[in-house]
C-alpha cells in the first residue's frame, strides 16, 4: 500500500469511529438562554434508564446503607458521541403515589386548646409506577435544550430504601449522594443490593435542581449540605421550615386547605416504600421521634422542629438561588421563601426572588429559569446576576410579565405605625397618631363564623375591626407587616388570629384573589415571652403579644379601606375550641406596623 495513503486511511478510521473526534452536537445559546436543538428534540432517540445510588445513612434499620432509586433521561449522543451535558435534577416523595384524602387521616381539630385529640387513622400507601421511569417531569423542557434530566424518589418512597422523616437529615443527604454520583463518585449501582457499578460518564458535573412544594423543599435541603456540583437551585413554593408550616408563633395552625394536617400525617401520606420496612419505620420515626417531638398540645418550638428548619442549616450553602412563590399561598405561606432568600442574600450568594399574586405553586417565567440555569450550569455570561433582584407580578398582570424591582421588600418602603380607635361591635378606625384613652374592646370566640363573614359584617361581637380612611389614590405595601396586641383572656388558653383586609369585600365572577385579603397571621398568647416555652394565661391579666404577618407586596386600589381584623379561632386554620372565650384588647397597647412605599408621606398622599 502507498506509504502516503496508509496514514490517510488510518486518520479516516479515527474520525469515523472515535466519539471524541466526531462533530458533536453542542448547546446553542441566544439572548442568554439555551435553545432547542433539532438533534435532541426526538424523544425516541433519548436513553432512559434507572439505577440506585448508595447514601451514607441507614434509616430503615436493616444494617445496610440506604440506596436511592434514580432515573436518567439523556440524549443518545451522550452514548454515541461522547457528549457531556449538565443535569437538571428533581427529587420527590410523591412520584410513587400517596395516601390520598383517606377518612380519618387528619387530626380532629374540634377540641379544647391543650387537650389531647382523639387518635387518628393510619393509612398505607399503595405504591405505583414501573421501572425504569420514575417521573416525566422536566424532560420535555430541558433535554431538547442540552440538559440531562435526573429524578430520584425520596427515602422510604417508591423503590428508594430507608424511611421518610419529613425534613430529617436523610432528606438532605439523599440528594447529596445523587449529586456526588453525578460529579464522579462511584456510588451508583445497577440494582438495590448488588455490586455492579454505574458511572455518570455523561455528566459535566454541573447540577441544578428545581421543583414545587415538597419537591421544591428538597433542592434547598440538598443545597444546605454544600455539596460540590450543585451550582443553582430554583425552589418553587418550598416548605423551608416544618414548624412554620404546621405552627405559627406557638400556635398549632394547619396549612390552608388541610385542616388537621400535621407532620405525622404527611409522613403517612408519602410512605410508599418497601412494605416490609414500614413497621420499623413507623415505630422509629412516626410513633417515637415525631410523637415525642411535634407537641400538638402546646405548639412550642423545640429541638425537633429546629432540626427541620433549613434556615438553621444554611451555613455550607453555595448554590445560586432563584426563589419563586405566591403572595396568596395559604398552604406553604410566603414567609417560607422570603426567610431563605433573605439569608442567602446576606451570605452574598447570587440570589433572585420572583413573587406572583396567586396561590400555591407557580414557577417563574420559563425564560427566567432558562437564563438562571444557562448562567450557572453552562457558564454562559448572560448577566443574570446583574439584573434586578426582585420580580413581582402586579395585580392586573399575567405571571409571565413580572415587574422588576431593586429588591424585596421595596427599598423605598418604610414602616408606618397605626393605632386603634374604638368602634366595637361595629367598626373602629386606624389612626396615625396615638391617643392615650385606656379604651378596651372585647370579642367573643366562635369558630362558626369564618373570617370572610366576620370581615363583611357591619356588627359582630366575634371580631374587632378597625379601618383606615378611604384611599383617594392607590397605596403600595411592600414587606412584612407586624402587629403588637395587648390582650387579656377569660381562659388560660386562646387562639389569636389577625387578618389585614381590603374593604369593601368583593365576591363573584369578576373578583380576584387579591381583592379582599391582604395578609394574615396567627399566634398563641401563651407564647408571648418565648416561642419555646408557653405559660397559661391568668384570666383578666393583660399580655403583650408581638408577631409578624405574612410578607406581601400589594397595591391597594383607590376607593378601598385597609382593615385590621382581630379575632380568635380561625375556622380555616386553627384548633376549634368550644365557643365562648373572651379576648379583651387594650387599644392603647396595640399597634399595627405596615411597610408602605413612600412611608408616611406616601400614606398621607393616598388618603388626602
């Protein structure tokens, strides 16, 4: 053979047979966003497989390290062309099914405060799903744009080993182990109990996580471990503290829409793992750790709850944070996102927050998510870290069209104090000037009347209501309202509920979620001195109770009045004791603080 031709033929062989020398598909970016690639669009050309990743814990008591069930969806080019891509990773306890709304699953809330509720019903989850697919979430959005999508079932759910702990340490360490596998650790296996290993040779080692609700909590849980490779997270309506989810300022308070739910209920709801391990898990976690720690009798904060508060664990966190939440989410309330965003911002982490005006769930606009992952997973300098920190959907706008602000709370907002003038059982007023009068007004607890009915009533002995002047111009509230109530109770225990409302109340086809309730808050007067230690109230003695209401950014339109409503048991959220407890409010010792854009001048302009 010709001495010149032989090297040429060998070179051709290398080009046609070596993946590293083939013309690879590469991600394409326009305007700072990853674009859909025609070569990656066809799902029939995707590779889908599953495996198990070994963790560093054993929570099901079998003496072996728990392994998490993981699925992978990746372009075929990762196998045929040596293509390496970053990973979008989602984890959940829900993928393999839940208990549903089984009769008796929730706690009975109709009993006296501090009393032991009747036992509830424990249910068994029927596991669903077939290997190798755990979930189809995220794949259509991200795989065509040059990402690999990975899912895992949380400990004790689906085919993942271990036990659910609902915010326990293993729920942080499980996604950490998966991310370690995605960054090169040899802890992946083809079976739940075998020794044949699987490597993530197709991963660049750059991982982003996202998800909604519980699935949004787990990205934060993983990030608090500081695991290498987790570059960015986009939690959507995440539960960031199980105390804040099931309690408010010492008060046992259910999440909206789930009256009687508590942490042990959620445990039963998600426990879809190996049936043979459930008795051990139930005894160890639900019937011991949770039963001894959750304390439905007092609602006090304790070490059990502190260990399930991700704000306490943020020290090692390095991931860039894009947070998303709805201001009218009364399930996972908006404080959950703000407290983490605020801490991440203080740590100097790349941080951005998106708020819409609706309820539970709701991601940021896809372009915003795309830019976030493009910047931190692909390393494209698209300037996202230099953009405004807060994006808020205004009341009349679509979620896809948020308004940019320098930050949240609005830097132009400052606190304005409002004082109470009497008017019960009709309506009192909110005043800017404090007048010492030693006035007292009394309400009678009766959960039969929902808050929406009390707010609309012209007269009621079951609430106290104080109104601002009618707004002549729109008023912008941005931040965290706070209230101090000086009260006395006729009983040793009482619920305290506060709603900030916009009146007149509107209902009907044309009403919006922002029309009536501005924000809300709840507290246990027994915890007036300490969130960790309650003390029975001495009937007739006055106590000062101070607490934050839920964060909000809302523009109240002209023609409305801002109303402060104080009442006791909240039919939608609290324990419901027998009616009759009286709360007497000392008006001189009660003050509402609202963060208003423009401060006192902004308010005066709006009402004059």
